[in-house]
C-alpha cells in the first residue's frame, strides 16, 4: 500500500504551530506533498526540515515569505528535481519531483490569479509552459503522481457557488479547459473524481477566509492528486481530512495498491 498526502499549508511554520508535524508523522505516509511554504531554507528549524522518520525536500521561492513547495518521505529517492525548467516560475519555488525507480511523485503549487490581472496573466503563462512538461513526463514511460494546489476547480460539482464564480480566477473557462485537456487528451487521471465521481460537498479542500465560508462549507476543490493511468487504477480510497485545521486548505489523502 502506498499513501500519498497533498496539503497546502499556507505557511509551513504556521501549520507547524497548529499541530501539522505530529499529524504528518502519525500518518505513516509514503509521501506528503506540501505547498505554499512561505519560508526560506534558513527560516526552518531542523524539526520542520526533517521531522521524526521523514526527510524533507524543498523548492523555496527566491522572494521571502512567498510560495514554495516540498515533499516529506521516509524513503530515499534515486533523484530529486527542483523546478521544471522555466526561469520565471522556478524562481517562485513551484515544483519538486522525487524519483523512485519508475515512479515520480511531484509536489506543485500552481499560481493563483485572484489578486490581480497581472497574476492572472502569469497564471495563463504558467499553464502554457507547464503542459508540455507534463506531456513529456507521460511520454517518458514513468508512473507519475502529481500532487498539489492547482488553483482551478474543474467542474460545477467542484465548488459550492459555481454560478457566482464563472468569471472569477480559479473557475474561468480557459482554466477549466486546461484541466479537461490534461485529463481527456493528454491522458492523466483525476484520482479523487475517479474514486468519488458524484460527491460534491465532501470534496472541498479550500475555503475562503472571508465571512463564514468554512462554517457553511462554501468551499472549492482545488487540491488534486493527478496520475498516469496504471497507478491511477490502483487508487483505493480518497479522503479530505477536516478533523483538525492546519491552514485554509485541508489535506487530501489517497491510498494506492502500489509498492515502490
């Protein structure tokens, strides 16, 4: 059995203060993919860099207190890749890939476009640049599990107030079409939707901090595990962990009948 967790932490130091590290250790996961670290290497204590039984691999943003992603694993990878070869977005710390034989586990933090038109344009540039990388990875014959905050809700079932968000970043037609193309044409699999094709309210992984969004469960499903078909077919169970709150996102946990 292979357990993989994806969690946007909205600040790894903040999440640590809310109990994320003991929880992460207790999960006995093979990989914990984290996004939005908001920290540099020198900001992190040893217990965050390498929690008990785990080793951390981090891609930090050049800008302080911004972006960043990482992977915790108890396994020794054959190789770890930082960035996907795009100078603009590699500087923002958005990609780390751990390789084990023929398996790649990737943590990605895809840009949000909600803060300004400039950031939405950057998001579109990212999507255009990132797709060829994913196509190339799939053609390489490796098994891929890509985890992360994609910052896109794919279908109407993936957010509470879809009608009110048709013109908002995260649910724009171009963004949704990008995911549709990734799944239907490129051939990657949305694991949660493979296992839970009809659930709506239980699927959300992010809630706005405005108003009573979390209390009313006015959420979005923007955190994903996306995989190549063979390992996707081995996925057995998916769940969103909400018993504790480490950030404005909730961890997505998926168990696979797979060994590395």
